[in-house]
C-alpha cells in the first residue's frame, strides 16, 4: 500500500463508490445532500472519492453515519466496513502472535533451556532461597502483649467531632456546563448549535474541549482569558459573550478559527490558534 496520505485500499474506495451510486440512484446532487446533512460539500466529495482522512476518525465516522441514514444505508454496517478497512487496524479474526511463536521467542528459548538444565544453576537457586528463609525466620518476632494497669484512669470522653463531608467531584461532559476554573473568571461564553458541526475550544489557557454539536445542543464555558474556537462548519454555532449576542461569526461550510473576548469575536489565521 502506498504511503501517500490520500491513497486508500480497494475496500475504502468501494465505500465511497457505494455512497455516490446510492446518492445518484435517489436523484440527489451533492449540493442537495450537503443541505440535508449540513456537511461541507468538500467533505462529501472527499468521502465519495474514498478519502476519509480529512478529519480524525471520530468525525468521519459521524459524517458517514449521517450520510448513510439520508441515503437509506445501514450506518452501523458502513462504519464497521470503514473501521475494518483502515490499514492501521488488524483484519477481523487476526491474532497477535505469541512471543514464544515468533523467531525471536524461539531464539530466546534456545538460550534459556541449556542454562536451566545445568545442576549448578539449581544449586545456586536453592542456596539463595534457603538464605532468605533463614533471614525471614530470624527477623520474625511474636507480637508482645502490653500489660494494662488496673489503676489507669478511665479514658476521657472524646470531644465531639463533626465529620467533614467529602468533597464532591463533578464529572465534566462536553454538553454540560463546567465548573469555573478559578474565582477570577470574568467571561461567560454560550454556544448554541444551529447546524451540525464539530468544535474544538481552548480556554482558561490550558483547558480543551472537543466534540460534535448537533442542532439544539447548548454549551457554556467560563474563563478569565480569551476563548479560541475551531469550528468545522463556521456558521454552525451561535455565540454569546457575557449575554452579548455575537451571531454566527464563522464562514458557512468552512473550518473557521475564531478568538472571542469581552470585545467580541474575530476570525484569526490558523497559525494563531493555540495547540494544546
């Protein structure tokens, strides 16, 4: 198989061809399919070419599932076919060879067995075991019983202690509001999905969230520093900063890099998006 990034094997190419044939059989153009699925036209073109490496597998699987449902295909079967067709995954039923069955394992066994067959080896091993047994017996002492004087005054009643409640640990899900990272957080960013899109956000300098939004999904973040959003479908999110409407600052059907702070939202070059 070629090492070029966009070269896939025949099985993956067959998945793209099946998507194209089913779409054409329904009399649907790529533009109409893009409108129904809210997936970028160039992503759909890549999928029909058999190229599923334009995004990480989490996103391409979600796109394939959405397209399969619209075209009347079984989404679970299509995703399974794609997963088992990727060259990085083992073929179905393939097992990793045992270390002893490999040539290196057999060579190692040939070196070990002659040593185990020598009496000197067993003699040394027995002496070591005996040494540790003697050492263990000599250092073990029975527990000493402590005498209790009958004249010992009764113990004082302990002061009442109020048991502290254990600190509650909140689990964070992408579609639930996170706890503020510090008391200095001054900005509150709200996002509501109006179209299907994937989102990656870096906030509070080091925190990162990443997921796929579907229409109606809602999310809130708090941070004392600017927010950086990478949106797969730029017009897929409506944003608010401190209850101030920002609209949909991205570009429809294109990956948009956006910086949001108290002054509003602004598009930024890809090289200014922080890598975390």
